């Protein structure tokens, strides 16, 4: 069992639970976290647009099952496809920040 008594910041907690930045376990955690965020943003934007997964898939030249996998955080997505889904399918602009 991990000792959480000396934890005082979120970053310390993440490091304790998932390892230091650059380690395989931390990279895996970061990748899954980002996919979760993208999946939630997609679901919210699609529902805000009052579209079904099928309608979004038709607009973007993908399949409903693909949209579903992304929304459930189950699949990898290419950047070009992500842009197409948001910008063409949902009429939303995407911005990136590199830290």
C-alpha cells in the first residue's frame, strides 16, 4: 500500500501513483488521460450539436462504431481525423498548446 501521508500536491500524488515523468507507466497514464479528455470533449460537443453518433459519422466519412470507440476512450485517433470530426462534423475549431 502506498503512503499518501506526505502528499501535499496533485503532482506528488500523480508521481506516487504513476511514476516520474518520462517513465513508461507515467507515459501510459498521460496518454490515457489525454484520450479521456478528448472523448469527453467529443461527446459534449456532439450532444450540444444535437447529433447522433451516426449523423456525425456520416458528416465526417467515418463509421458510427468509430465515433463510439473514440467517445468511450477505446481507440487511437489520428490528428487529421480528430480535426475532421470537430471542424467539419461539429463546426468547432481546434487549438493546440504545447508545454
